[in-house]
C-alpha cells in the first residue's frame, strides 16, 4: 500500500543492509550435533529425566507404528544451538507428521541452509545498528510473497525456495534485476528443505513485527 495520509512516514527505501557473509556468527558448521555420534557422547542427565525421555521415545514410536499423528513443535533455540541435524534426521525417519516452529526457527534454519552458520552476535550488531540487517533476509520475504501468490504456507514456501530452482528464480525476480541467484551451500541442514522434500508439513507461526525479516524493505505483511 502506498500511504497517502497526513503524517510523515519512515522511508523504507533508505534501509541499509549488508551481505550475510560479512556477519560474525556464534554457531558454525562444526558446532552442529551429528546424529551418528550421539551414542558416543557422554550426556549426563538425572535419572528421572532419562526415564521421561525413554517413555516419550516409546510413545512416539508406538504412535507412528499405529499410524497416529505426532506433532513436533519447537522454539528457535533448538535449531540455533546446533540440533537441526538431529531434528532433520528424525524427520527423515518419518517420526513426525508435522514439524512446527516460530519465525525465528525458520530464520535460523534458513541461515544454516544458506551459509552453514547461524546465531548472529547480537551485542556487536546492536551497537552498530545492524542487528538483523543482512540483505539475504529479503529472500525470505520474497519467498513468502511468492508463496502467498500461490497460496502456500510459510514453511512450505521457504522449503520450496531452497529445493525448487524455478520457484527460487521466480522469487528472486521480486527483489529486482540487480539481485542475482542465491546459493544455498548446505540445503541438507535445513529442516524446512527436508520437510519439503519428504512431504511432511512444516508450519511456521509468526508474529507480525517481531522478527528481523519484518524490518526489511520487501517485508509483506499480507504474506
């Protein structure tokens, strides 16, 4: 919408961004937990907690063996703190019928699929006024705008952008001719991509105005 009211408004065209590759991140590729190494890790938890984990695992397996739904709903810290490979591995094993998260979950997942790193170093970014200002977040907004056009959900739109070359190119056109192809270096790290490829819904539950994608020029509130 082009505002024509009586008030002065912020000119979004003046927003300054920078390439995400220039950003310091706290979580690197080597920090991600390898599912194949879980049994070799020394994980100490109270017996009561261990018993509950074992019971939960049994209930999940029982539900899937009986073709009952299992919904996995997570916040962003699971992905941010390096457990996305484990979640992706469990998803591939068809343990969940739906995977869900908030928009920050999607953003961290997007960053891992794109550059193999995530968790922006907030204090340094804030003091420069650059927190959340990586240009590549506009690709998320473009995917959501295109997904809205095709009546797709949030998680499905991001997963499709990572996995579907034609959808990705169409989304890039929204950002204008000066923007080139975006290269996802580690699509295997993205749970949204894994869900898209395995045809398991990943639903993203966003709050308007609460995420770094919302402060960019191509943010589409309708989408």
